[in-house]
């Protein structure tokens, strides 16, 4: 036995043993679905893993038995600890690396009541040899590895076989560590993913004689052991302790406790230093019966299979789970369908949202958002006033969109332009890198179409050809690097902060301001429907996080009397040849024997035939339902799509294979735990009970991942980085997808199957659950498919039209979705230039004007974006006979306005001018229709903190903003194109598509022709602030959330509906410009169903100054008043002719006298703000002076309340016409 250190850390591992005999192999006709990877396929750039239901290794045959007897026996498998299965970067920004795992394992067999059958083997997990190895793999790869006889590494992908076992029993030889004798065996390389397969450590067919061993149950004479009760112990170690993960971490500076915590292990108290790690696991009582019989296990009986395992479909796991549980409860009479939404909300953590204002709507929007995967959408920079004193509300500078003054605003606009250019270039580069990877992959295929393929694929990979794709990618990589140098950036928060400081070293921000980077809204990609299986008896029950920590031991914790380095105990003493086995093995064997003899073997897990669902593979029929631009097949009702017209295309067969996870019970129980933590008494007990019950639910879930990719003709299976270092560097990380260009034929191109969008119906035709040993539970076979009636959640339930009317209950609907990540851009643009986004251009604002409804006079008060007064649109008695009726709509300036005529706004406030001009021209009926619609809409909006409601009551409505916006779909990079052979070499479509679509939609990008309707606003959502909108510059019609209740002969107010929704192509180019009339305190929502609901909210930087500066004015005419002398106040004394300019308010200097004339006048009682009187003073034309100019000027007087007291010094009453003005009425 080898010399051994005395301080190894003993890490527990789980050991399973699968009994395989004839009955187990033939169970249900086919008991196993096992396959092996074929790494020779990598030479042709193909995935080494066979497709679902393909290349399966048969373990039985109805007509013969002899060839399959070799598979009988016990398969012992040990589980690599979770701490060694997680990759992590070892340097900041570096690549993630998987830890090295033990590469030596001793497996011993103990047979009850028959010591002569004890046996042992050493598994050499990282042994590599084409002939003697067991499991398919590849040599590890690195540049310039050295001589093949000195290292296991190779410079290129080289298939081989891995793993072997050495018998150390009576017929075997002692174990001698090869790493001590062979140079190429010294360097360790084995990780949990082996050759790069994520299922390598979990799927036993992939790792025989690596992490598992097949015990054929033979005696010393190689005769079959027919029946026995068998016990197994597994002990693992690293051939070189210096390379193992725990010691590596300690060597890099971590304390033993920190290293243990990082691996999710606990060990001895502080101060104890491990010198190596040893791994040990056992299983006892394995019932071996070669002649037949199926051991009891958790695997469900599939007869009648469709009734045992329940299948539910939903857009997400939470929705499918809620549908399954609701259906089960409804069947048993315990609950009803009304609980489905509550269960769905519970799974998503949205129960509290249900109790909020608009709770049902907000919850539904959040659920819908959860059915999309998010991709980074780029960044935008903001200047943040951390002191809140840089530009206080009310100052002209604070109206700028940066809030930090013109100089800082110009700096910010340039930075955002640079950031936008970088983000756009990065997305375009990623698309070209992906195409480069696709062409590199195609170039390595064994067969290529020769005619009419226009040229050799290798030309595009030739760096000597200036027009090749590889040269274009290199050029764009360089351009992206140049753009990156213009903006602050960093791999983490620390690097980013340092980069910001360097960026600002030559630039100046106001004191108290910071430059911060914010993420833009993400791009959204539709996720595939999720399947939830109930009754598949998963072994992976929910476990608390605390239970996931492995409790490790010291040698002194080992039970029994055998010490490290001692002779092996019986029955192994004379049966095994230890050789250079670690000394700790003897003590662990002694503990094994001790526990087997103990009446209370608390450390020996009782054996049960394992059933450990790992994968599920499926096949579906997919009936595409085209979008059809001329006669739409799909109808959008403002919330969802339904198939209404046309026929489905012939069905396509799609298939996939993915991991199964017990996600539903985990998410639901986690939410129940959270609610229970906030309760006490019976409420907490009830939640705790419910949580415990949910944890025991037998549910497995996984999406039909790969379905959408299949419709886009791409394969997301794990792919290899190009072997050519130059190509690999250019491709970067964009090797996530392989293209599926279609069949290879000579002289013609078949259609690739690219469907342009995802829309149609599917039916499950095959579904098998496969466990870690390859055992299968065939839930749906091809003969059962038509009888299948899955539970279908609301979002994927078909309507009246069905693709298969003979078996309609088996269908699941896929509503229209885009095949690539995208988002709906809803941006503010400058009121003066629709091409200028306000976040990219300094000195811009989207606010075209502020409008305050005047309920008393049935007028609209209009203010500039700064809050400066402009005028009122009001009804007035007509003064000529040029119009019909007794009233007209006219413009009148507000106090201190420079816009004496509406024409004065034509250039300065173009959109407010057009809005008002049409109202004046259309007449009183149109104006009253607008007032009616606005009044009704405001009654439906409750933003939570509205301006003005508590101040003005029924006199005035809340201030409304007239804002300019741009709406359009944006794709994450160039449009997705058909990857078929016909278009494979046309990579310039990714760079020239904008020019090409001007001449017509290219057939490979046919989806760019589809117009998608967008519903703006939501009359049922109190938190939606849209009252209506005008399209482009057409102010003749307001598309309103709420229509008018008064006659509207000109049809000025039209309800928002399907006939007038904006319809936009998802091509990143088509946009529409809208002028919105909104409540500035509430968001505006845009609904498409093909994407999550998009919100647009006016930032406070556009409202705070305007609200502070705005002086609402109520016309009073005529009114009988008197004046009184009162002490002058700076803000109440305004010299004749002084007033606020449109661009801001400048308070005049105090009066020179201590008293001023105040107007005695009743005014509304308000909790905040100050009322004054404003009137227009006509000049004396005979004596114009500086104090008495020749043009009318506004005079402002403070107001004092009237009372019943007699005043002998009071002036005679005067009839006045003017305005009551409220200053600081909208506190912010």
C-alpha cells in the first residue's frame, strides 16, 4: 500500500446501482434508450451527439437474446459533487474553467454471506487509448502541446476512447499508479464535462469506466452469479493531489474555510489544513437476480401510459404547472379554473401585484413578459444630480433633458451618439461573425452541392481575397475596437468606474453631478412552449439550499478499528491486491465492513432500483400558418392573436432533446416560503404546510427548446469553436448556432424549411423520458399520438380553427412570434425634428406644449415646454358673419404671453400650432368633442400622484403634455435570413439589406413584409396615461382612448381600434411619428403580443421645471372690485409691462415703495400656491413714456379677500376684466 498523508478531507459522494437483467432490458418492449457520441463527426463540424430517437444502441430483440446478455449485471455509478461541476473564471474577465475531478476510483463488491465473491476494481477515469479505452471522447486540445508520448493534449480535435478498469481481485494485478511512471499520465485534464458534453457526468452511457462501472457479476472462474445481495463502496482520489481543486484554491490565497465554502462543502474547524481530498460513497442491499424479475423502483408503470403521466403545455413552466394543477383539482372537485391565474401568479412571484391598482392587468403583462428571453439592448448614459441642487426646479437650465446645463448636455449627447454607434456596430458584427462560423462549418461538410453553387465556400475564408467575408469581419472587428475606445467601458463595475474617471479627466461636469450608464430595454426573443409532466416520479425532489452543503469528514471521524495504512479487513484482506492504493482506503473499507455488521447502519444508504429522469426527447408535427399580407390568417384583437382565416401548410416534423428539471415545485415552494416568512401564527403554519406539500409534487418541466430554432433552420446544439485560430478569433463567441441549409442535392436547391415567423399549431407525436442510466419511459409513442389530449394553458389554446380537425384535442397553438430577438422602440423625439432622438441630441425636448383643461370656461390653457404661458383655446361669441353659428373657437394670449396670435407659434411651437390651428378651423363642435373625450379619459386615469387634482378640484383638469414620439420595431442586428444553400454565400445581404428592401423585400427575408399592428393605450388600465394621439402631422383626427359623448360631425375624435392601429414592419427601418396627448405622471403602453408590452414614460426632467413655472390662469370677466393698499412683496409686485418670457420666468425687482395696490377679490381656496390678478393695461396714446409704453402690457396685483367691513378710504368699485393666476400651484 502506498505511503499516504494523514490529513485527507473525506468528501461524500452519492452512489447508485442499477440492476439489469432480461426482464429489465425488455420492460415495456424497450426498457432502454442509450446512445454514444460519435466524435468523428467533429471533423465535418457536426455535433457528436446523435439526434433524438436516432442511433440508439439496442439492448433487446424480440427474436433473439444471446447478443444482449453481455449487458446484464449491476451498473454502479457515482455522482461527481456539485462543487466540481460548476465552471467559473479564474481571472477577472477570463474564460470559465471547470474544476478537475478525481481521476482514480476504487470500486469494491461485497456479497452478503459469501465472502469468496468479494471483488475490486480501480477505474482509471482519464485513461486514453483508441483500442483499450471504453467511452468515446477526444484528446484535450491546446496549441503546441508537445510530443504525443509526453502529454495527453493534441493540437487538433482527435477522437479516442477514455477510461478503463483494472481488476485488483484474485484474477487481477496490484494497482500501480501510472502517473508515477509515464510522463503523459502526469498532467490531469478530466472535468465533469469530459470532452465538452454537458451531460457527460450525468448520462451513464457516456462515462462507463470514467464515473461508472459495469459489474457483470462473475465469480473467480468467470461463471455467472445468478442471485445475490450485493453491497458496493466507491472511493475516489486525484492521481496528483497538487492539481485538485481544493488545494488549488488554497494555494491562490483562499483560507481552507473559504475554499470549502466555494465548493459548497463544510469541513473541520478552522486551523485544520487538508493535504488532499478523498471521495467516498456506498450503496447496500442490491438485490441481484439474473434469471429475471424487475426490482421495485420509482419508475411509473406506463400502462395505460397516457393516463398515468399527465402532460401540460404552456408558454412557460409556471403557466403549464398552473394549468395542470387546476385541471387535476377540477377533476377531483377540490378547486376550479378560477384558481389557475392565482397559481400562475404564485409561481411567478406576482401575488402581491394582484392586490395593486390594475393588479390583473399588471400581472398579465408580467406573465406575458416572462415568456420571452431577454438579450442585452445596449446602453445609454445619464447625468445624475446626486446633490439635487445643481439646477433646482424652476430654473431655465433644468428644463434641458440632461438637467445639467447646455455644456454638460452637449457632452452627454455626444457620448450617447458614440455609445449608440458602438452598440449598433457590435450587433452588426455579431451577425457577420455568426455567418462566418456558418460558412466555416459548411466548408467542412463531407458533401456540398456542386451546381449551381456559384463558387467555392473556401473563397469566403481566404484572407488574401479583399472581398471575402473573413476580411470584412476583420475590418469590422477593428472598427468596433475604435468605437469602444470612444466610450467608457469595463468588464466589471470597478473597471467601468475607472474608465468613466479617465473619460471625464479632460471634461467638466457641474459639481454634484455624476455620469452613469444605464441599460436600454432589452431585445426579446420568444421562448418555446413548455411541457410539464406530472407523475413521472422524479427522484430530484425539492431540497432546501441548506441541504445542498456536503458535510465532509476527517480521518479521525471514520468508524471502526481499521486505521489508514493498515491491512485490509476481511473479506477483502486476501481478495484484493492494494499495491499503491492510498492508505485511507483501508480505513474506509474497515468502516464499510463495520457498518454492514452494525445493527444500525446509519451511514449506509438502503438500495432501491434507481429511476432518475434526466432527459426528455420529443417529436412534434408543426402545421405552419402563414402570416399572409394580402388576406391575413391571424387576427389581432388588441391583446392576443387568433387564427381566423386561411389554411395551414402541410405539417413539418421537428424534434428535440433537453434536460428535465423539477423547476415547478421549486419556484412555487420558494414563493410560499417567502410569504410564510412575513406571517405569524396560523397563517404562517398554513403557508408552511402548503409549502411542504408543494415540495413533494411530482412534476418535471422543460421547454420544447429548439422548436423555434428548428423553424429558423438553425441548431443550438453544443458546437465547437473553429480549429483554425485565425477563424476562431474572428468568430469570437458567435458559434452558438449551426445552420440547417437543407438537403444537399446536385444541380438544384430544395427549400430549407425556413418559416419566416413562428406561427401555427403543433401536436406531440413522440415523447420519452430518459433517466441517467438510459432507462426510458415512453410517455407518447407514434401509435398513441392521436389519442393524446394534453392539458393546454390559455395562451397556447387553439381557437375555432384547427389544423387537424380529426383529432383537434391534441393541438397546441403557437401564436405569431418573430424568429429573432427584437424590441419595440418607443422613443421621444425633438418637437422640431422627428429625426432627432432627445437622448442623442442636446437642447431638445419632446414636449410640444402643456395643455390644462379649463372646466369653468370650457377652454384649453396652453403653455410652452418650460411652463411659460402661451394662450388659451376657447369658445367665444362670433364677431362677424363669415362663419355659421353663434360661437367660434378662438385663440387668446394668457398673461405675459408673447404669442398674441396663434400664428406666432407656427415656427417656435410647430406641433402645438397645428393642433390648435385645426381646432380653430374646425369649429365649436369639434372643440367640444375634444373637451368631452379629454374629460372622460382623465376620469379613467389614476397615476397615483397626479398634478393638480388636490389643488384645483373641478375648476381645472390636470396638466396634459403634448409630446412627440417615434414608434418602430428594432431587430437585434440585421434581419434573420433563410440559411438555405440558395442564399448561403450571400453574406452581403447582412450589410446591404437596407438598400435592398427599398427595391422590394428579398425572398430570404420575407418576414420583413409583414405589418404588425400596435395598440396604444389601455382604457381599462388606470395607470395608462394616454388620452389620444395624432398620426404623423395629421391633426385633423384624434385617435382617442375614450370617445366623445357630444355630437362630433367632423369625426374628429375616433376611438382607438383595429382600423387605425399603427401597422409597422419589423425591419428596423419603418417608423411612424405620433404626437401623444398624455397625463405626464402615467406611462403609455404599446401592445403587440409578438413582444412584451412596451412602456413610455415622460422623465421628470421634462416636467419638474414646467410644473414649477406654470401659472394657471382663470378668466374672469367682468368682475366688480375695489383696491386696497397692502405691504409690497417681492413676488407679488410686478411693474407694468414686466412678465415672464416664453423661455422661462424671471422675477422682477421689488417695488420701490413699501406698499402696493391689491385687488379685493374672492378666489378659490387652495392648500398651496399664491393667487394674483392679471389684467391687460391699455396705454395712453397721447403720452407714451418709458413707464407708459405704446403697446398693451400685463399688470399683476396681489389679491386680498373681500369681507363685510366698511372702509371709508377704499376706492370706488371698478369693473375689471382679467385673469386669476395661481403661482406654485403644482408642487413637485
